[in-house]
C-alpha cells in the first residue's frame, strides 16, 4: 500500500510539471492567458493535495481530502478539454496529458469509493488510521514507527 501511495504521489507531481510546461507554451492570446492562469493552479493542486491525503488522520478526513484531489483533477481535465475544443492547441499535443488526467480521475474515484466502504464497515466510527497497516504512510516519521525520528521544524526567531 505504501509503495502505491508514493508511486501515485510521484505520478501526480510529474503531471503537475507537465501542466506547467504546457502552460508555458500556450499562445499569448486572451484565451491562452486565461487558461494559463487557471490550469497551473488546478494541475499543481492535484499533486499538492494528494500529498495531504497521505497525512489524513481519520478515514473521514482521508475521504474528504481525496474529494478535493478529485475536484482539482476534474477541473484540470476541463481546462485541457477547453484547449482542445477551443482550437487553442492541437488535440494531438494534449492527448497524453488528457489521458493521464482521465486515469487520475478513475483512480481517485475508485480510492474514494473503497475508503467510503471501509468507513461504513466500521459503523461510521471515525478513528485514527495513521497507524493502520492500510494507511498509505505507515512507517513514516511520526506515524506509528518508533524506529524513525520525528521531523521537527527548525527553530525560528519570533
């Protein structure tokens, strides 16, 4: 489970980087500028919010955070569709990135449904899942692993 989480975390980061490169290549028209402001926000938010999923403290929080990731992924897909359907970029340039966004949607929907089923099977009880073997970040500092040091922020002057 941990390997899948980190693989998807890397995959969402690569998606964000590809979105940023694509946006740098958009034409300097009104439409291009509008989308070049919106798409990087949603595309990078997919990766940033997926990282937050790994820090969920309960099954309910996990489901909620996945919902945010799903919304941002769907928004990114919307902007990619506008680029293609608006003739701003040729569809062949957007095909791989659009396919990746669609795969992300499918993954996050399935993950959210599985998490909701698990939550229901627990009778709706909200519990700390960070030490559960099913939690994606078991074994990371501060999450049930006494062998690893807890990362502490550096002292900052007031």
